[in-house]
């Protein structure tokens, strides 16, 4: 059996295990072990395993992940989500569909602190969904808007997925953060426009605009200042070069914890819950890391990535069309995998392929940043794309009175804006790179 055939069988076996709901880490690790042993033998496999685990978990750069996740957990348990939603609703509640728009903006703002899509969706939805239903938003629009808004946690710093991509491809995390802001702004604008169009085409989905007094706006604004301080100190310090992303995450933890104490929102039970959630999620991520490392090592020995890169290099088609095809592949992969698994499994294989192609004459560093933003954008789409859509499942668990089919119907307009945004990002890399070049030269 050829090495190429073994590589394809490993990949197919992994997808089969995922399809039958085997945990992602196991679904990648087991085919990797079998493939590695088939290609090299038992002795080399044992020698690889002895050093691979320690080599992965001892990487200092990975400490930024649990640190930012703990900061997000403090924010979730510290009551900051309700303050964000109240402020956003005070700003936009005067427009038809304003509370749905407020939910999207609150998700964006909270995602920039928590760095977790799941935490953002679940937290903001618990605050916003009951209020939206109370004033007669349709279940379709309410669940779709909140599920879609929560996807912005994938792209907005300190996104865990974004940091993992930067670590895997050895890119500067600060520049990776900077490259995400304009695409995230485009996402937010697209989602707000989608809501504005939906409530005009289907007026029954949202109540008439509310009258919000100026005093309510001022009162709600007074509650969000801790979030502004956290964001300014952490990301201002990182972008200003005062400290690294890891040090910024540690400082953010101290600030967020201090503010939750000042607001009298943190209890011993919430503190334990924050640490436990961070430990569990970090453990899951590191297990996926180990599974992805195993199958990627076996695939490298099979020469499948190198042969794929050689085939792509000799295709007589535009590199932009190749990129569009890769993005379509990610959309389909997102139907069976979560975004973290997609990044860890595919980037080691596809990144060298992309770096070997010429896109608009981009420098290697710019190409790497641009490709990362495109992948993260597609990961966003995968969070609400049928038939899986993790955020849709989260909303279905919180909004049991709304059939999942209704939520899937509701996300269609948002997916249309996502498709347009993805096309713009592929056609105009400067949308991702402008802020990086402006602030770092």
C-alpha cells in the first residue's frame, strides 16, 4: 500500500469517527497512531509519543489561551454581559429591530473580552432572549440574531482560535489581533443591515420602535466603564508594546477579577466555577492539540501534504480561485467539525500550499495574516451553517420554545452577508492588512 493511500485512509477514518460522534481529539489521535505505526513501525511510534506530548504542552506561548479564557470566565460570572446589553439596547432600541441589533453589538463587545464564541452566545442570550420575547420578537429573528452575533467571538481578539492559528503558523499575535478588527467591523455592519432588511420584509418579526429616554442611556453608559478600562489597558498595552499578549492576559485577569469584586458580583461559588470551566475547556483544547499533532505527524510522513502542495502548484488556474475552493472546503468541513479542530488539522497541511502561491504580490507575512483572517471568517460561517452550526444548537438549548428549523431559516440573511464579506476579503486583502500596516509600519 502506498504512503499516499495510507494518508487518505487516515483522513477518511478520522472523518468517519467524527461522524459517529467520537470525541474530536480521539478521532484524530487514533487514525494518526495507526497510520504512523503503519508507515514507520512500533519503535518509531513509541519514540515519537515519548517527546510529542511534553513538546506540545510545554510551549510557553500556549499559556495565553487559558489566561484569556479565565478572563472571559470572570467577565461571564461578573455580570458584565447585562451591562453591555442594556447599553447597546439604550443606543439602538429606538429603531425597529433595535433590540436584535443591540444583541449583536453586545455579543461583539463581550466577545472582545471573553474570546469565546460559546461563552459569548450563551451569556448574552440568557440576558437578551427573554427580553426580546417579552416585547414580542419572533423566535426566528431572536434566536438567529443572537446565534449569529455570538460567532464574532471567533474573529474578535482575544479569540482563542485566532491565537491558535498565530501559534501554529509562527505569526505575531499582536499583528494577528490587529488584522481582525476591520473584518469584524464589516461583520457587525453586515449583521445590522441584515436585521434592518428582515424587519422591513417581515414586520411581524419585531415590534415597533421604542422610545428610549436620554436618562436611560446615561445610566446604562455608567455601567459599562469597567469594560472600556479592561479593553483599553489590555489591548492598548499589547498594541503599544508595553507587554506581550501573555502578560496582557494576566493583567486582564487581575483587572476583570477586581471589577467583579467592586461590583459585588463575584462569590466563592462563581470563582470556583470560573476556574473549573477554564480548566475543563483548556484541557479539551490541549487534548485536541495532541490529537491534531499525532495525525499531522503521520500525514507528514505519508507525504500527503507535500504531494497536495505539488499538485496545487502545477494547476493552471488562478490562485484566487484556489483560495475560493479552499474556503468552500472549509465551509463543508465546518458541517462536521468545530473551528478549533479545523484549524489544528488543516493549517499544517494547507498553510505551506498557500505560502507557495502568489496572491496580488503579497509578502509572506501579509499572506499569512490574510489567510488566517479568511479561515476565521469561514469558521464564523460554520458556527451557524446547517446541518451542524454549534451556535444554533446552543440557542436551541436556551430557547426550547423555538424549533431549530426556524432558527436555521432565520440565519439565512446573515449567511448572505457573510458570503458577501468573505468575497470582499478574498478580493481585497487590504481590508485585513490596512490596520496592521498603519499601526506597525
